[in-house]
C-alpha cells in the first residue's frame, strides 16, 4: 500500500477545517442500520467516524434499528414474524422481545463499541425520561398492527443532558404512552423527529444503497440532490418506490420541520459519514 506523505496528511486536515468549523457545536443525528450494522469492518469504521466527529466538537446523536437481531431472537423463541404492508405486526410477546433486543442487547453493544474506540457514550431508549411518546398506529386501510407506535411527542431533555455532559447519546427507538404501554417505533421516523426537535444541522440516514437513483439497478444514476417539492412527482414516476418511500418521507418530514439538511448515504462504503460531513464530495442523496 502506498505511503501517504506528511504533506498530503496535513492537506487532508486543512481541507477538512472549514467543515469542522461549520459543524462545531452543531447537532448531527445519524440513523444507523442495515449492512453497516452487521458487517464488523463497517461497524468499526462507523464507530471511528462518530468518535472523531465528537472529538472535533460536533454533537453526534446515534439512533439505531435492529430488525435482523429482532427477527433472529423471535426465531430462537419460536415466535412467528408477521408483516402487514411491510410493517412488523407486534403482539405482546413480540414487543417484549423488541424491548429486550433493542434497548438491552443492540443498544449496549453499540455503547460498548464506542467505548472501545475511546468514545464516551450513553445508551438510552425512548422510554427513558419519556423521550419518545407514542400512540397505537394502524395501517392506511385501518388494519391493526398491535404494539406499533406512531410518535406523538419527543422530549429532548435526556438527549440534550447527555450532549451537555460530552456524551454521545445512543438511542433505541422503543416508545411508551401515558398508560405505560411499550411500542415499537420505526427508527427512520424516530430519527427524523428527534433531529427536528433538536434543531439538528444534519440528519444522515445510512442505507444499503448508494442513495436515490434514476434507475434503481444502476448506481451510476445517483441523484445527488432533491428538492422536497419534487418528491410527489418522483413517486408518481416510480423513481421513489417500495422500501425507499418511508425513508424519503422521513427526509421530507425532517426538512419541513426545520432540519437544515437531510442525506441518505450508502452505509456499505467505509467512512461514508466522514466523506459526507468533512469534504465537498458528499455521498448519497441530499434533500433540501
């Protein structure tokens, strides 16, 4: 491997400086899931990026999913996974597993991993400090989804307290209601609402594709920037379809609620977060 000269190293830092200054003391919300969460090398790269950004004075909030781990645990417990219109039907047994896996296993593993990379992190879930309040969600055609939640309110205090203490909040998207019921909440939706309530500078959704493409089978047709007003047209044309619809709806919602910039990036690219934040290159699709 070719050795990088000291001159080149210093140039990289100089080039990154305006971006570090732009984001200093600003809040960056990262939704973490997909491949970047299951592949060890990618996971290490993400943790490194988050710790680096935190150390240069950017306030990073990490919101995570854990679908594959939930499915795996349900299988081990012989509880059947059932989906209605792409949403996991969540009965009482399933919501207990969701809480256990997301808030217990996945959340604490990420906190531990950040600590191994010399980051200072604290694990939270939406039940802590009634951070994510929700009500029962039904499908558009009125079908019952069990304990799947629609967010009604975000209390940012547990997050801002953690940030004020120099910690990286790591958030599992399990929610609660006034009656003490637990709900499973979509992590993309939660990240968008949290970013909006915090007045975040940027929301990054990590996915397993390059971004939004004109032709979904050709990564070379990446659309670098989308104005939220173009989204309905893109849906009608079928450019935005299937699993991308809820993700992009979250981006639109975040921008409309005041998040300065929302980006969908490819979590399969090592250090894609750093490329997005600290360079002019950018990766993925930006919504403004």
